[in-house]
C-alpha cells in the first residue's frame, strides 16, 4: 500500500456536538466521501521527557513547536504497520514527517535497542530529535475513534471527526486494548479541517449557519492540563478515573 510520508497543511479545529455533526455530515454528502478505512480506532504513543518538556512548551503556544509519536490505526501485532511521526507547527502551518514500519522495529528503534533497517532523511530527522531532547521515552497513550472524509473533487481538503478521546499513562503499547480517561465529554466531537489552501465556500457557509467557530485544542495538551498535571501536583494516581473499553 502506498502511504503519504510528508504533509504540509493547515489543521483547523472545532468542538461540536452530535447534532451539529449530523447536520455537517448531511451538508458534506455532495462534496466528501468516507475514506477506505471507515470508522477507525486510532492509537497513539506520545514521547516526552520525564518533566514533560515538550507538552509544557506546546501549551505556552510558541511560534514553533514539535512532538513525536507512534501511531497505529488498529490494535497492533509485532508485524503490523505503524507510523513514527515527527509533527511540527510553525506560524499555524503543520508539517508532518512520518515513516511506516513494522511495530516491533519501530518500538526497538525508538527505545534505542536497534537502529532502523533503512535510513532516510526522515529517519535522520527523528534520530536528531531523539538525541536533542535526550532520555525521551513513551509518556502518554491517547486513543480515539475517527471518521475521515476526503474531497470528491480530488483536492487535498479533508475532514475528520474524533470521538471518545481517552488518555492513560500506563500500558503504553499499541498492542494493548483501548481504555483510559475521557478528556472530552462523550457527547462532544473534535472536528478538524485539513487543507493546504482555504476552506471551500460550502463548508464556510455551513460553519457560519451553525455558528461554529475554530478553537485551539490539543489532545495531548488537554490530557496534560486536565489529568496529568493535577496528578503530578497532588502526587497521586487514581486508577478509579479510568474507563475500560475493549476494541
């Protein structure tokens, strides 16, 4: 399967409710189609330092910020394809570089146990990132259910809806089941518009009619501010916050 490895685009975020989502889906029908994966459960392992340097810096809303994660689009096995992603944001533009690797190779590489089998410009950038931040390692597991739509016109406009966003700080494995703490009420949806140019006029009209306004929202940032930092401050870890869910 051919994968896209380099992205440069705007990613505009909105928090909407279920009723708004249904009306937006209806308006999208002449212009967009659900991608080949349908509704997927995305798993992410975010890497950070012991003192959460990367996410603390991101929350400060600097002109430039970056993050590193490993992502799978289903429960992984050692041979499943996963993506090692270096994501950067500069002046509102998102730059993403990623590699597709077997899960066992990606995890061994990131743990410093074994070099990547095939080197490239992107792998060199990821190695530099790891060396620069030193002792960076898995810190947070984030998962959510996603529906992704592509433009029937053939341009790069995409719309995604993320629901049931969960966070946890243990069992940081893409091979594990889905469970964790909700970081958004389960009746709300994170919608993202992804494009290299402007938003199509028909979508702008829908947003205006629904009185939906863009917001600043980071899944990892929200998890840190609402779950991780309060626990660090109190020095406790309360497992009763977790909501088991098998997928």
